[in-house]
C-alpha cells in the first residue's frame, strides 16, 4: 500500500510537470525618434519558446539547443545550433561586405577584408571577454515599485554601464516564463544571436543583468543609448496549455542558409 502511494505521488508530480500550462504574451515596441511601432507575440512552455514578429518566426528548443528561423512569406527556414548560427552568420556578413566593396581596387579590397576579419573575430568573442576588455562596470539596482502592467505587479530596475543609466525594466515577479535552468540557457542563446544586430549590448550577458531577468518577466523595458528611446511593453498575457504543433514549422517549408533567408 505504501509503495502504491509513493508511486501515485511520483506519477502526480511527473504529470503535473509535463502538463504545466504555457504563456502567450503580446508585446509592442515603439521608437521615439521615428514613432515606428513593432508588434511581437511570445509563446513559452516547458523548454520551448517561440517569437512571432512581422516577417519572421523564431522557435528555440532549449533541450536540444536547436534554433529555427522561419519566413512565412517565402515559406523557407534556417535550422541549426548556436554554433551553426555563428558559422553561417560569418558567411552572410562576409558576402554582404564583399558586395559593398566590389568597386574597390584589389589593394583596397585586401585591406578592407583584413579589417573585416578583425571585426568579425572581435564580434564572435564571448560577451564576457568583451566586457572585461572594454572594462565595463555593470550595475543593476531595484529603484522603486512599478505600476501594474497587464494585470501584473512590477518592480523597476535600472541598469547602469560605467555609472550611466542605459535601461529601465519593469519586472513582474509573478510571471515566470520558463523555469530557471531553461531561462538561463535561453539568455545564453539570445545574447549570441542579437549581438550581430545590437552591438554595444554586451552588458546583457553579465550575470547581474541575467539575474535581474530571472526575477520575473520584463513587462516594460525602456532602452536609452541610441540618441532616442525604444520602449517595449506587454499588452496582454494569457496562461494556457499550448499545442506541441505551435512549436513546429507549418507545412513543408524549404530549408535554406542564413544568406538565402536574408536575401
């Protein structure tokens, strides 16, 4: 009887974990200089996360480390690990750079490629190395209680780089997007992806910054440092069990390289 009870409890705990509901989050970003707005939808459940933006869907399996970028207009996708991404990104950036210098003389082209290779080598260094090399002092301070956003209470954190405020985050402690090990793995992958597009944001790989992000979901983020502000805010949050199909690609899209995906 005792063994049966233990088995029943273990089964309950196992099932309780595997049928845990996921999250659906709608966000909007706006740029204060152009007044442009961008919408994004986030789905997260267990070890899976998906982002739907205007013309790109990103799906990450945090158990396997497999990333997929899907273009719904062209019905094409790229798939690989973060190391595969680094290799393909180097090919993509080199092709784009060669196109820009196609009218250079042979001597000018050789010199430009040397500079490009140095830049790429620096770009693909671990962010922690860049932080040390650039002597970045990262500080994160909880400054005040924030306003409720989309039904969640928030706390405001300010991020400083070399004592200059660069970002305010309204964190909701009661919204846990992913369990901690998966969340840390997500930020490791996310930082390596975005550093190609958001150079100068190496501070986001700092342990203090990641610790802030693991305190809850950022319901509002105000970024400085561009000469303008980017403000991202959650508009709606739903808690529900998500279908496994949501984290698969629709139909039978064609697999391509990153270079083809970006053409």
